[in-house]
C-alpha cells in the first residue's frame, strides 16, 4: 500500500490538479471535463477550458456525472 503524503507537503498546484482531474459535473450522465471543472470551481467556460489545459487534461474529454438511481434502478 502506498504511503500517504502529509497534507502540509501537498502544494496548492498539486491540490488544484487533483480537483481538476477528479471534477464531476452536476448533471447526470457524461459531460465534457470543462463543464465539470466549471461546476466544481464556479468558473466560466473560458477559464474552465484554460484550467484543464494548464494541467495537461483534454477539456473536451467526457467524464461521468452523478448517476440517477431513480432513473436507472
């Protein structure tokens, strides 16, 4: 098992990159990553695209949003 890094050793850049990588859109189903980043950070589309690109991620890559358990029991 991998040993965890103490939180004080994680840089702001690393923390933001993790949040961008793991962002999920508010709407159910698949959305482009930039939409998930926009929802997570409360940004506009331009800044969300730039944040994805700055961290080496494709803004148009599809990411899963929440699953509607009532819709897909």
